[in-house]
């Protein structure tokens, strides 16, 4: 073996990158250091703080010395309440031994792809997509096949998916609501996806990070449809529902044989989740009241303010049905999304994320998060208005 080859990294990282959002955040920090006020719409975190009862539960766990190894699948008390939640709220027929607690939504997806995807197998992924998903697929040696979401809406889910189906297609990765578009699949569309999956004997990884941020209809878990639970891995997180992004806490539900492989992936990556954090998660599910409903109303208020404001300024911005992102078109400005985002940050001090970060179908758009203070939305729209008027 040559000396050069010895210092190469694994081939599985050849198509894995780092988030471009980190580059944007570094530019924001530099501008702030220079004294500039930045209207920040680039983030992906809930606007409220973690509820006090959750923090108190973690502190109490520390006081009571609940700091030793927990079962690698999760503390039984948390597994029990999550099973009940999945059965009653998501209508997923999960059993306690079909669940595992993981270190956030990303960890759950990582374990899911590691458990079922072989090198060379293909994953149908609706696009624009949450950027890390493609990298998680690449790390297994799998191949991402992008399915244009808007095209699927216009030309039909089944017909569109069929066009991308090959003998190598192994599974479909689904997220509803979607990041970055905020698109929510209707019950009829979800049923159509489920029927397609069953007809072609595929598996599903369902990313349900934004299950509690759906504005105009009930959230639908695809594993709740007939004959879908046995072929679906459902990934959940506490991050968005309970404003716990930094706690790194989530859970995965899947039947055998998948759950055993997922448990092995977790065992040999993190060996479980921080024990005090799990007691905090138990408090979130059992003691937090009205938090999700009250926040949904606040998100809706912020959504309407931002999206209506963008449309009044001449941006074509559909009203998102879920999550907390707006995805307006900037095609009329004649710049790429990266160029326009850079210009907006440099001249108007408005921070957004270029649509191209979320795949080629995202080009010509910017992602604005409305999970920010109402004052930031109002001031940011005023700055955007000044920016646009200078170009007329």
C-alpha cells in the first residue's frame, strides 16, 4: 500500500459534506463583531426556551444520582409513555420493545439508514430536502434519487415516483411537514405514497421532526396506515415540539427485524442517551401542558406576518402548511440563490439560507425562518422593503 493511500479517509465520506448553513453563521458572527445589526432568518430552532418543568426534572435526576448507565434502549419509564403516545396520538401500533431512545432526530435517522440500506441501493427523497438527509444516505454507500415535490403535486404522486423507480430502489424517505418548504402532504397524498410503497415492496424512513407544527390539518404518520407499520421506521425528536434542540433527545419506532439493527447501531455509536436527559424527556411528555398548542398559535402569527409581508413586497411565497420556514421565489431578481442571499446579507443585513443548499429543486428560492421574535420579522421586512426599492 502506498504512503499516499494510507492517509486517505474512507470512501464512504467521498460524497459527504459540511452544512453550508455553518458558513452563513460564521459570516453573521463576523458582521456582528464589526458592530452590524443582523436580521437573522437563517436559523432552525424554536423561538421559546425549554419549559422550566423539563429543566427541573433534569436537575432532580442529578440530585438523585440518576447518572449511571441506563438501558441502551432507554429508561423503561420513558419507553412506556412514548409507546402510549405513539399509539394514541400517532395511531402507530408500536410495542415497547419496538422503541429506542436516541440522541436527537439526526441520530435516529443515522441509525435507521445504517440499519436497512446497503451500498448501491437507492433512496427516493422528495426535494427540496433537509440537507443532512443526503449525507446520511451517502455514508451508507447508498444513492439518493431526488423526486421533485412540486412536480409530484402537479403531475400526481404515483406517476412521479414511478418515473424514478429502478430495480435498485430500496426505500422512500418521507418528511411531512417538510424543511425547507413547509409543505404538508394531505391524507390523500400520504395514502397514495403508502399504496405506492406497498405495491413496489419498498421500505419507508419517516422523519417526523415537525409533527407538532402543522397548521391546517392533523399530523399524519404514514406508519398508521394499514400494512405500513411493518415496513416503516418512524423517527421523532423532542427538539421542535419542546424547544429542546441542544438536549439531543429523540426516539425511533420500528418493528423487527429493523429495531434490533437500529439498537445495535445506537449501542455501537453512543451506547445510549444521557440518563438525566431521559428523565427530562419523561417530564416533557407527562408534565408539559398547553406548551405545544400555545406555540403553534404563535408560530401561525409569525408565519402570517412574514409570508404576507414577503408577498406584499412582490415575492412569490406560498403559505406553508407546517414547520416554521417560508420559501419565497427570488427568480425575478436574476441571481442565483447563493448570490442573492450573499447580497441580501451584505447590503440589507438580512440573513437567509440559499435554496440551492436544499438540492437543485431549491434553486431560485431563499429559506426564511419565522421562528424568531415578531420584532425581527417586522424590522427585517422593513429592511427588505428598502433593499427592494433601491432596485426599482
